[in-house]
């Protein structure tokens, strides 16, 4: 009996992984691209690029966590301005962590986004 399946070969593409991490910085420019572009890259390339599934899931979880933390910090603005400090911290983390993880991706390491909630596993 013949089998009619084909084996998809995974290719190693660190540059695409780096671009996927750096696409998160689109949020600073457009306000919304930091979630959409990595989501599209992850969905279309997770079966073709080695490591894209792990990197894509980490990015999506991080971006969704950033959105949740930002929404939760808005009511804290009324409480002695703690929400403003939290928003500044979130803004800094959303710029620094994608750059650090892009460097890790170029070296072939797995990403690590601390304080990221696990939505996609």
C-alpha cells in the first residue's frame, strides 16, 4: 500500500525569526502592527521554518500580555499615578525585550519574555 503523504522539510532561517521579533516594534510606529504582523508570519511559516512555532508563540503571548497589562494599568492611574509608572515600564519592556530576543534568535537561541502570560501553547 502506498502512502500519499509528503514530508515538509523545515529550513533554518534565523533572519526571518529576527524580523518576526523586530516586527513587534511596529506598535511604536503604527500603534497596532506589533501583534498583527508577527501573527501572520507565525501562522504562515510555522510549518516551514525551524523554530518559528516556538518563537511565534512566545511573541503572540508577549503581545497579548502587554495589551492586558496596559488595560489593567489604566484604572491604576487614579491611584496615586501608579498606572503611569506601570505604563512607562510596559513601554520600555515592549521596546527592549523584542530587541534582546531578536539578538537571541540570530544566535539560534530560544526567546524568553518574562511576565508573559501563556495564551497560546
